[in-house]
């Protein structure tokens, strides 16, 4: 069998050939780390932003909420935030959207609801952009929806999605220093803000 370090080196070489800027790679077999490789200046201790992997992490947190019976996948998103925002003028399409729709990315939006200049990304989900179709009918990569999912975790637990997952992370050996960047409104950036080491991510996977 080919040496694990040689496999990793071939992988890194292939990434370079395809112009992928790789920070590091961790090879896992049967739940055990069997090899690691990092590109200077990154090391095994370097925490980096995992960008859209954050969507998977926040989905794990939603799954834990459901398991603990603190949330239902069939809850309407407008009901969850009805005491925080005025839902009187919310589009009829959005009134039907559920947590399940958001996890499946079959939401009512075909573009992000917030821009870099907006101060309240959560609020933007409830009226800043006109819905383009009924929920459950079209798949679209909805980063705004994942941001709202992160806000749901905080609303139901008082913790951001990383803090809420800490007991789970402790069981699998994820380091203490993982965290999430916040959006301008103070919500954990559930679509793009997860900060961790490559090894942390491998353990979660």
C-alpha cells in the first residue's frame, strides 16, 4: 500500500497543478488521523476561516436542536421571529417557509437578502428582497438562509451555534479555540464564519 505521506504529497501537488491554494490537508482512515501536511506559513495549530463549511456546522446545530426537541423542522420561519420583527407585511411565500426548506436550500429567494453595507442581516431576510418563487420549488444556494439558521440556534439556546455545539465538540476532540465570526447585527455568521484548524474540521467530518 502506498505510504500515507506520499499520498498526501501527491494530493498537494495535484492541488497546486490545478491552482488551488491549499492551506493544509488531513488524511483520516476509520476515524483516525493517519497523516497531515501543511503549506507554509500554515501549521497544524493555525486556525483559518472555513467559509461555506460553516453551513454544514450550523446544520449540525439545528439537528441537535431537533434531537433535543427545542425545534421542529416544520416550524415556520416567520413564527420563530414574530416577536422580534413585524411580520404583517411579509410576502405570502415567506410566510410558508419552514426550517426544513432552509436546510434543503429550497427557500423563496434566488439571491442574498443582505449586502456588505447592511447593518442588520437577520432583519433583511424578512422584507429586504422580494421572494421569487414559493418555498420548496427551486433549489438555490441561499447563504442568507444559513445565516438565519444560525440565528435560530441563538434564539432557542442563548448561545451561538459554535457555543451550543461545544459539548459535542468536546466528545470528539475539537479544540477549545474554535469560534464563529459575527455578522454586523451580532449573530453568529452561520453561512461563512466558522474558524478552526484543519484537524478540527477533519474530526467533525
